[in-house]
């Protein structure tokens, strides 16, 4: 084999699996252009076309599919062999790519990830924060952190945070101008701060529960934002009602700066879960799971 052949074959497997130079390049830490050139060089050396390219897509040819079928088990064995060396080093090492959303980044990762990095100097972590649901495999991620009820059922999940509760709150000044709602249907008479999801572009519905039945309400008001800090500022200034994590406003509810309404309609739900595909876990990911598990 030529020097670098194994790297080129692993790169081909990534492109064929993702069917995208962009996603494969992100997984491999290369530019799409460099990856494309490497694939052309591999095809030239092998004397066979492995990838069918168009302006919008890339897919393995019949020859590429056959090569991928032969390569995949071998690459898994190589990866496992390299991972097993961690037992000899005595400490986990390697890279972890993690997908999550804003709340988990702020409440789970921000307080605990720096300590993990200090305790594991040979592990590097890349974190991508997005509201939209991300496919871990196609995105080249090792794991993700999301609310438990949004995780696909075929994933392995590990609790990394307590159960959560979302509450409806407003200031005493706001309620001096508006009678408190008694049911979710009453929210149509109130100014509510709406949150627009960055990924899908829709407005976040306010979710409640009555006698075990889910109730989703579309609210309206003067303000629509896609930033939690700005939404909270508007609520705390008395400009409208907010649909907020109880954890974030517990102190303000306790001292009366914010008043909670519709309490009996707001049950708790599964909190943040770290999740990953059901496959071999690298030592670096195992160390992160062990450090974040609750």
C-alpha cells in the first residue's frame, strides 16, 4: 500500500456513508475541496470510479458500494484496535463531536465541561449548538444532548440533568393591568412573548397537560424573538407573559418578582439526556459520559 492509503480509504468511506463532501469533510477535519481532490487521486490510483458526482449530490457507484462493503468491517476493527490502546496509556484520549441546544449548553455543558477538559488533557471536544434536531450519524457527531422526550428511540440515552418543568410567569405590574389566566385558553387575551425556533422557523408552542392529555397552545403578543435572554428581559420588564424554565425563574418566583400562573397545567418532563448510536463507545466519549452522568 502507498503511504496514506488507509487515510484515503477511510475518507472514501466517510463520503460514501454521508453522501456529502461537506459533511464528510467536517467529520474528517478537512476542506471539501481537499477531500474531493483526495478522492479523485484515489480513483486514479485504483483505476475505477468510486463516486458518482453531480452538482447537488454524491453517491457511491456500484464499484464504490462493493468497496464500502469490504471496508466497513475492517475500518471498525482498526478503530477498535486504536481505541484499545487507551488501556495502555492509562488515560482516555481522542476527539468527541457533540451536538446540543442552547439550554443544555448553558445549564449542562457550561458548568461542567471546563472541569472535564482540565481533568482529561488528551481529550478534545467540539460542541455545535443548534435548536433544530440534528441527525448524529449523517452529521458526523459522536453524541448529542437534548431533552429526553425528543431523543430517537433507537439511541442509547444517559441522564445528565434532572427532570424539568416549564412555567408561565409575569410580573406583578403586568398582572395589575391584566387578570391572570385560569386556563391555557385564556392566554389568547394576554400579551405573550413568542420564541421562534431557529432550525424550523416555527413558533414554539406552549405545552400544557390536563388529566393526562397534552394541550398545545399557539400564543400571540407584541414580541417574537429567537434569543432566550431577550425574551426573559421582556418578561422581567413586564412587557408580557413568558413560558420559561422553572429552574431559571425559581428565585424570582420565591421572592415575588415574578408570579406564576397555570401551575396545575404545567407538569414536569424528562430532562436533558446524553444520547448516542448503539455502537462501540470510544474511550474519550466514555470518559465524558461518566463525568456527566447523574
